[in-house]
C-alpha cells in the first residue's frame, strides 16, 4: 500500500529531516518528489498580479478613446 505524507522542510547540507511524527511510518525505500517554493523577494508585484490577478466586480477597462484622449 502506498502512503503519501506531505510536510514542509528546509534542506540542510543536502539532507531533509523527516518530522518525528512521520518517522515510524516511513521504512525502507521511498520515492521523493521535491516542490521548491519561490522566494517572495524574487517575485515582483506586477508578476504576482499577472500570475494571480485579483477580480474586481465593478472593473470596466478603458476604451481606446479614453486611453489616448481622442474624440
């Protein structure tokens, strides 16, 4: 039977420490999948908004005329 365990950890000197509460469950060989997290400092606010835009119910985009001030 496969068991999936998820936890957050920091890699120190190439090692990942298994939290104490999972050590008795994990025996023998395991398959490890690492998902890295982006540092908040590395992502600009513009990039964040482009990746996860905030929905605003009353938003109406400007028309071309409004953008360029032509009539």
